[in-house]
C-alpha cells in the first residue's frame, strides 16, 4: 500500500514540476514580449520611419538603420539562398549516398549552429582587410554565409519529400535530372523552399555580431554599398548601452521592429509548412 | 499578373533610386574617443545642416580611433591620450588638440545628489583598488561629515575598452596614490582588480545609472546631459572644486602648448586653487601625407569651422574651446605638416 | 514513332552538365566556406599562438598595454555560463517536453508548442537588453542579496555567492543563456519523445506504471541518444552566444570563485574589443580566442549531430 502511494506521489510531483517548467517557459516569453511591447511602443513616434538616427540628446528616427538592415538582408538572401538551394538540390538529386554528400551535410549542420561572430571574423579577414574599409557589401556577405545552411537544409528536406513517383514519371518521359528538377521538383516543393527562405531571412535579420566588424554603422543616410551602412542590430547595441533617454527609446523601438518582423516571418513559415503537409497528407 | 508584379517592383526600385540620389552621402569618416563625442556629434549635425557635408563619427574609444586611423579605414582618428612624438613619427601621423574637457567621478547612491559627495584622489584610488568596499566606510565619512551614507556595497565601474578617458583617470589616480601607481599604473587600458567593465563613456554612464551603489568616471558632458550625481574633488592646491567650464579652464590655463612637442601635454593634477584635477585635451590624428587628400581637406575645413563657430555649442556642454593662440598654432601645423604632392592641403586662414 | 532530334538531345545534355556542375559547385562551396573559416582563423591567430605558446590558454592576464594576453578568463567565463545555462535549461526543457507529450490537452498542444518555439526566434540582442534592463535590476535588488545572505556562508558552496550584488555578472549571463537555450532543448526533446512507438508506452501503462514511471523507464531510455544530442546542440549554442551575454557579463577579464562576480566570455571579449584592438598581437590574440571558440563549438556540435543522425537512422530502420 505504502509503496503504491509513494509511486503516486512521485508521479504527481514530477508532473507538477513539468507543468511549472512549462509555465516558467511561457512566462519568460510573455515577460520578454511584454517588456518589448511596452518599451517599444513608448519609443515609437511618427519620426521613427522618417528621420535618421540622431546625435545624442536629439529626436530622430531609425530610417537609415531600417533601410540598411533591409538592404543587407535582401542582398544576403540574394547571394546566399541560390547557393543554398543549388547545394541542397545537389544533395537531394545527385549525391544521395556519396561520401562527399555526407561530409557536406555534416559541415552544413555545423555551420548552421556555429557562432555567428566567427563568421564575422572570417569576413573581416577576407573582405574588410582586403578592401581596406568597412562596407555594407561585407556585411551582406557575412549574412549570406549565415543564410546558406538554412536554405540548404530546407531545400534538401523538401526535395526529398516529393513523391518518388513524380521523379520517376519525369525520367520515364526522357527528362534529364536538370529538367526534372526545374519543371517538376521545384514547383512541387515550392512552398517548402519558400519556407526555407523565410526562415533564413528571420535568422539573418536579427544577427548583430557578424555586422559588428563588417558593416560597422553609419549615423547618416547612405546607399553606398562600398561604405559602412547603418543597420538596426548594431544601432540597438550602441543605443541601448548609452545613457541617453532618446537613444534608449529608439533602441527599444528598433528591437520591437526586429522582433515583430522575425515573429511574423517565423509564423508565416510555419503556416506555409503546415499547408504543405496538409497537401501531402491529402494525397495530392 | 506577372506584368503587374514586374511593374510594381520597377516602381519600388525607381523610388528607392530617387530617394538615394536626393540624399547627400557622408564624406568624412572619423572614429575614436568617446570623451568628445557629445560635442563632435552636435558639431556634425550643425555642419551638415550648414554645408551638406556629413561627418560620420563612430565613438568606439581612443584605442579604436588609433587602430582605425593606422589601418586607414577612416579619414581621421580621435584620441584623448596623446600619442608620443616617436609613435607619431613612425606612423606618419600628425596630432593636434581639438577640445578640452574634464573627467568627473559619478555615483549612484540612494540619497546623494549631484555635487553633494566630496572625494579625493587617494580615496577613489582605494575604491578602485578594492581597499574600500562600502559607502559608509570611515574614509569616505571623514570627507563627508554631514552626509548620510548608506551601508551599500560599492560597485566600481571602469572602462573595459582602450580609452583616453581611462588614461586621464588612471593618470590622476596614479599621481594621487603610490599604491595605485605601482599596482595598476596609468594607461589607456589597465587591469582593474575589482568592478564592472563597460564600453565607452556611454557604457560607463549607463552602467553607473543602472547599478545601485555604483561609482564611475565619465566626461563631464555625459554627467551633465544625463543628470548624474557627480562628486566634488580636492585638487593639488588643497581646495574643493566642482566640475565646470571654469575649473577646466583654470587647469588648462597652466598649459604651455608652444613648448609641447607634437602637442604632447597632459593636464591632470594641475596646480592652481580653482583647477579641476582631471582635465584633458582630446586630440585628432591625421596622416601627414594622406592617400585621400580631398577627404582630409574637407575634414580640416570642418575642424576650422568647429574652432570658430562651434565654440558656443562647446561651452553649452561645458567643454573648453581652445584659446585663439593655440588655434593659430594648430593651423600653422596644418600648413606645415599636412601635405599632398608637396603642397599643403589646408588652404584657408 | 518520333525520332529524337540529336541536336536537341545534345543541348539537353549540355544543360544537364551545366546544372550538375552548378549544384556541385554550390555544394563544394559550403565545404570551402568552413575550410576557409578554419584556415583564416588559424592564420590570424598564428602570431599570438606562436608568441605565447601554451601559456595563452593557461594565463589569466589580459593587458593590451604590455601586450600580455591569456585566454583563461574568457574560457572560464564561457564554460561556467554555459554550465549554468545547461543546469537550468535541461531540467526545464525536459519538463516542458514531458508536459507537451504526456500531459497537455490536445487543443493546447499546438499553441504552447508554437509559443515555446517562438522564444527561439527572438533575436539574441533582445535577450541582451531584456537581461540588462529588466532581469539585472531584479537580480540586484532581490535575488542576489537573498543568495548572499542565505547561501553566502554555507559550507562548500558559500564561496559561490560572495561579493557585492552587481546585478550583472556570470550568474545573470548564465540565466539569460538558459532562457535562450530552453526552446531548443525543449523542442528537440519533444520531437524525440514523440518518436517513441506508442506500443512501448502502452505496454508500460498496461503493467500499471504511472505516467512518470513510463517516461523515466521507457521513453527516456529509448530516446537517450536524441536527448543527449539535443542537450549538446543547446550547449553548442550557449557556448557561442554573443549578444545576449555581452550586455550582462560585466566585461571583467578576471576569474573569480563567486558566481555573482563579473567575468567575460570568449565571444563577448571579441565583440567588445575587436574593433578597438591596436597592435598585431592584440588583434591576433582576439582571433586566437575565436579559433578556440570555433574549435570548442565545432567539437560539441559535431558530436551532437553525429548522435542525432544515429537516432534518425535508427528511427528509419523502424526500431
């Protein structure tokens, strides 16, 4: 009798603990989002999207930083995702079982979780030092390197999900793999690949460390890719650690902008993925 | 459908292009000291409104400024710690003072307002050595008999990056305490035995305001702009002084710039009844024969403007503008030493 | 019967060759990038490593003026903050995974799961500023004084809780890291728990086991490899995290026995000091730190990936 009661109590205790753990996790998320929203909204003003980052003690906005982040993220994706998609295609179509593919998959997973500051150091050494100055293009390259593993992984997984029947039918009609891939596989895996792109964008738009030594920062409006360019994460880094109220408000507002963007992208990716799985499930 | 999409993107692209063409680009880039950053930023803003030329100044610390100018990634570097004449010669740089200001100790202790706390060099040195650990320590009490000091632990905040402000502060503490001199010494970056590190004058100001019981050291403009509780100091002559343009001016009045080789002059712990003990000049570094003569030319024009028209703005932030004789001397240095193809870059008066 | 135009066939073959080499080059590029990173790090770190030798990793001194650098303080900080993060996040992640797979009403499973994963999407700099402005004051005013008063004099562990309550420091950094890593561990563990065949669990219940007993004695042993893989993946992330830590670590190149003291980690040292490092030896020492971090995280992540792959293959084999 005693033993049974003990087991029941033990069961109850551990289940309670796990419920508490879940609530702590949710509470943290709620706390962070709440802080972000309350401070971020306080920092929001009509100037946010129309003025540049101000000198300390003055009002201003985040326009140059938002533009810079948008440009470098876009460039990063433009450079990185084709490489990721093509490489993922290779792994899915041509290199199913070769040693090279195993190695590449492995390396890719390592790159996926590697500290982004290392990538920043790498791009500093081979681009910034060679060019002699910081630049937006260096920043975009660092972001591209971070985007490749995400797109590669998703592309390979999505291509592998395409029913083998479709590939075989295409081959039976006499199509080379390139034709099959372009005309059959890519359209079939379309939403999956787009999910990968969204995840990559979400990943790189929040990165600070790689931009610290590549794009640096710029307090003015600049569209020159060959010069330092303002960007939201580094601006937030600088402004949050300053004692100026206006700057701190802008930092919170910028943080809110980044988080909302990334959350929207992540949720969209999820929704897309769910739609994709529903399609598969219904036997399309 | 496809054509409409393409049209939409073309429109956006054209708008972006138009946007970019209409805005002026920043021409001069500088990096370095956070000590003068509040006034440099103010000047840059006013200058851009006036002339359209932008000055992109990254306040990354004097150490960073020296590194970036040596790496030729910026047009000029800024440092509060003057480089020694030999170092300048080896690097091919010329330095000149831009503005004078003061470093003030700031505290964040419950119940203590600005200008209430009275400290001296030896006490501060003991705090940063870790010998004094609580605010109600007898040594602090003896300097402040009328103040209610709580039992809070002292959290010293120091500069974690290479910094001219660090140099000025540690130089002052080394002059005030032999133990500090032998254990820690004076330099832009030292090994602090206790306390928290923060980046830049901004970081120290922020961390001090954030942490209960903290003491830090910042350039006076930061303390003023952010309404921090600065302390009074006992100077070399034995008087109690508050930080202000007058006390910085008094310290700078003793300086004989004409005798200083490459303007290498340190203004801490100056004599004089009204002198602020932690005063210093902030310097600009440019190449003697720069690769981009046009950019340096623009920079010199900016500096000349700042010397003349920026003096009022500087005074508002309690910086001390350079005296006219020193400005004339600096311009002579420009003409004599900053050249391109044999001709001086500076063409003005 | 139509005869295939040989020119058409030849063109198709050319396209095939182009496409194949394009994808192959892209794939090889990935290898080259990692190789490039390793090579450039080694080259950049060489001056410092050859100058200091082994003493680089065994000394605490970090003095840019006398050009004396030792990585011991950053290594210590990295290891300790990650250890604290793991100590806090693993049980919590385990608890969340348990809740989601066994206890959660089906309607709430999706939203709660998504909410936990959204925590992973929040960029690390947000954790940094949240840690500095929200968590640190709470720790300074309430938690740390409590720890100092009650645990500071305890035998054995007392030394861990000494010193003034700064609010920031190694403990704070560890807590922030724990919150960052939590969603990864929780998600991985949940996925791993989900792959356990219901048959096995039903057998356990059929024998009269409580939910906890089924988890502990059936699910966990079955997903052992995945659990360890997930933990190591979380560890790899914690080791390399930069921005969240930089805000709250205190930037002190010192090793202190107290968890309440400020310290530094490899990535925050690099982030803070790189753009201002004057002198080749200083810059090279920072890159050497980066190389150390690369080496440590590579080993941990590689091991984790190997374990997770083993689990995938086992799963595919229908175990």
